[in-house]
C-alpha cells in the first residue's frame, strides 16, 4: 500500500478530553507494549518484529522517566521503537502540553509531537486502536520485509498473502452492501456479476449488476492492508451472459484496470457495465447470432429467445422475420419484445419492415427510425393487407351519399384491421345521427366487439336488425360487395345506391 501523505498542520493546546484519551492510551502502552505487536499468521523463520520489541523491552527500566524516554525516541534506527518511546513518555509525564494536527485520508488527527521520529509513526502509535491509522506505524516494515499486515479488531501479520476471514467480513461490512445472512454474495445471477476472489481464503464476493453500487468494494477491502502490493491476493473478474454458445462467460479484469478500480477511479457498477459493453460489442461483431434476454443466454436459439419474450404477435413475428438466417445478436436486459425491437429499430427499421411485409411497402414509407416500432409495423401490415383486400373491392367514386361513404369506410377498415382498425375509423369518421350510430354499433357487434354506444331502445333494435346485412357485406368481395352494400343501404332506409 502506498505511503499515506501526512500534512503537518501546526500545534495547539491540548483539549482536556483529547489529552485524557491520549494519556490513557500512552499509559496502556507503558503497561503493555504488546498492544502494538501484530499477531502472527505467517511462516517466517524469525519474526521481523522481534528486534523492535526486544528494544522496547529494554526501555522497561526508564518507563517512569519521561525525559529518558524522549531521549530514547531520538536514538537508533528503529522507528517503531522510537514511536513507542515518544508515546510512552506522555504517560510517564502525565500531561500533554501541545498537540499537532495532520490530515490523513481527509480525516484530521491530533497527536503529540515528540522525538525525531516521523509524524506518521507517531500517529500510528498514538492511535494504535484505530484500524486504519495504526497502519502508519507498520507501513515501512511491511514494504521492506514484504509482509502483509491486516488491521481489524486485531492486527495480524503474515509473510505472504494470508487474509484472516474476520478481516474479510469486517472490511466488506464497511461497504453499503447488506446481503442475506450477512454473507458475501447478493445471491443473484444477472447479465453481469462482479466477482472479487480472495485467493488466500478461497472465498469470493459476488455482486450482480442490479445490486452493484457506485463504490469500489476492492478499495474497501485493501483499505486496512499494509503490504508492498496489497492487490496480490485478489483476482477480479465479471461473470456475464454476453457470450456465444459454449463460451466461458467470465472476463478477467486486467491488472492496470484493477489498480484503477482499487484506487476508486472505477466503481463496482461502472466496472460491470464496461465489461458488458465490451462483450456486447464483441458479440455483435461476431459471425454467430447470440440472443440474451435478462439473465438467460439462449445461444443461437432464435425460437427459444422469442418464446421467452413478452409482447404482441406483431413484435414477435417482425423479430422472427428479420432475425431468421442472420448473424445479428440481440442483447436485452428484460424479457420484453419491445426492448429487442427498440434495440434494432433505429439502424434496421427498413429491413425489419420489408422482412415483415414487402420491400415495396418499406420503400414507400417515410423515415420511421424515431417512430414507435409496433405502430410503424402495424401501419405497414395494414398497407400490405389493404392492397390485397381493398384492391379487390369496387370503387364507388366520390359522388356517394353520406351513409354509403360511412358504411364503405367502416367495412374496408373492418376487412383490413378487424375491430381495432374499425375503432380507429369510427373515431376518425364519427357517426352524427341516430341511424349512423346504429350502423356503427352493428359493425362492432358483427366483429364481436364490446358495447360502446349509448342509444334508445328503438335505435338498439334497429342496430340489431342491421347486423346480418353487415356480416354479409364483410364477407363479400368484388361485385358481390356492391350488391351487399346496396342491400345494406336499403335496410338502413337511406335511399342511397351504388
């Protein structure tokens, strides 16, 4: 871990409460210097802390002499011994006249300036019960001797990566994540899942894309580790669904990006998103179609992909028509057909419409890239059906009566688009009188639509009378359509004829 910068902020008189706290800790260290000694979890042939604590034990004879302790804090090569002597002198003196202040990691620390040892060592010693601050005392030793020192309720040292399980949970619980049973996994397996493996423990932290937050969990995990390279015990990867059939679906984060992540320059959420973006790009450039909906990778199974989607028949049929035989990959976060269409639509709308209808129809349509895909497809489909159905009906010309005009418009709409298109037509060509309303209702009833017209008993009876004539009209083609229209016009009593 890089050496923390300590900025000296001058001196000030010691507040009584802070003075009392520092004096108590100094007295505790006088009584038990072992409070500073890390517990051993390594396999060193000889402990690197033996020498510092042998030197500290030799101060026993002057532990009640503050002046002698201050002198000891200025002599010798060992910073740990000097920091201890300087701190112990406070307890021996029973008072603190002045305090200095330094800012570390955005937090101010007040400490007693004594001897010739560095401020960082003094703070680390005087705050020996602070899991982060006390590492300042051991940083140099950890780097020089290639140690790994873990600071939590205890402080533990090893000559190789050997994270205590309690440290892992303690550090992870410092993050905002709260997982079931206080465990290390959110329990979900979404499109992408961040995996941080602690190799020495054989344990993994796993956080899915939906649970991931804008923090760096790795930064929290190394925040209380002192080592030459605190990242050497971690592997960071993202499990993902963005892979072709038979692919591994796990992307290892390269070392340079892991370092940025450890520094907090990249968050959990951003790391997952960046991997998924890269993997999606790779899939889309590939020569094999891959379909992903939510957390399910369907491989190249287009039918299975479409069956998993929720949406209208229009959306699904258009997707099938366009995607069949192509190497186009589709990756969506939900199981909605509309999301799949929207992902393809801006760039491929004309191809989708031509696949669903015909190229001629797609060519006649204005730019649809910013329009609703389902509406555009419905419109294209109606144009196609209209050409088949309406093309076979006679043209009554422009000089037709109002009842004829209304009946013909309703009949053509019903033939092309059923009840849905009939509803749109009646909203566009609203019937104005009772006879017209009765006829409009009869068209609805002929198609099995629900009641939406309010009318009197006589008008309702008249509407029911018209239903069989309208059914005959809707089934007719060619000149038979003209004959059935004349029969309907006679039944309405309009006096009109085509």
